[in-house]
C-alpha cells in the first residue's frame, strides 16, 4: 500500500543523527513516526532530548542524518538543497517561538512574502489570499500596520497567517506559545485546532506547555534522543 493510500502527510523511518563537534554525540536514535492528514500532534520532552533537532530534520532544513523521510508520499532523503527548498516553500508552513516578522514591512507584506517567493500566483492573487488569511485569524484590520507596531499576540497570529499562505500540507511549530501569556497561548491553540478541524491541516508542534500538549490529538514523548511514548 502506498504512503498516499495510508493518508500519511509525513513519515520518518529509522532516522539517526550525530553531532560530531566538539565530540561525537548520538542525538537522534532510530526515530520512526508518521503524521496523518488532519492530525494535531505535539512533541514533548526535557530540554536537550532532541525535540528541536528532530523538527529540523522532519522539516528538511537539516539533511545530515541517516534513515528516510517522506512528505506527502514523496521521498525527501537524497534530494538537492534546491529541491528541498521548493518543498519547504510549498508543502510546509513554519511557526517559531520568535515570529521573525520583518519590522519595516507591513503585516500584509509579511504574510505575502512566501507566496510571492513561490511564484505560483500573481501579486494581486497573493495579496487577496493574504488578506483572507488575516481575516480568518481576526486581524484583518491590522493589515496595513507596520509589523513592529502590533502586540506580541497579534505578531504570532501574523506568523500563523504567513505559514498558511501557500496552503501547505503540514504546519510545523517550535514552541509557538513560548513567548505568550496564558490568554494568547490559548488563543493560538484554538486557532491551530480550528485549522486542523476545518481545513484538515496536519500540525506538528514542539512544546514545553503541558496544557497545550494535552489538548492535541496525540503526544510524542522524547527522552535522550528516542521516542519513548
């Protein structure tokens, strides 16, 4: 049976990774996992257990590993840097703890950037899509403000809108609520849950927030470079 037939958006098979500087260290140990379409999954574990390293491998940003990685049924392992960059821009949306908005650009311009880079649509079409995403996240009225002029909670919503602009198969997030207060953390969770349910979007989130993780569909627990639960 093919990966597509199994409805797997992401699959890792026997992934191992070593750091060699300053000394050899086995950081990811025989990791195998899969994420189904529409599934909302969190990864938890103590600092240093390999969570963020795993996310960078799964997102194709780190290619220095052994094993196999598949996204939307297509094998990523062995692809060129240019091919992987194209996959990241079209198939994967990213949300980070630090939103990485360009402060001198407007909210709308920040959201449009990945769409303009992908080049599948005209600038007018990308602008229309970006405005729709901002309205979806209840910040449409902030579109023309400079990114430096909005609140922290609003910035993270803009980052989510930017992650959605190219209609990815999966959203990957590294501590997306790490810099937010409890109210804004809950808002971000509710937005992600809504996206999972209504748009059948897959989400993979690294978090230290137990309350956040317990409300996701499934928790992957890591310890000392391994998946233990």
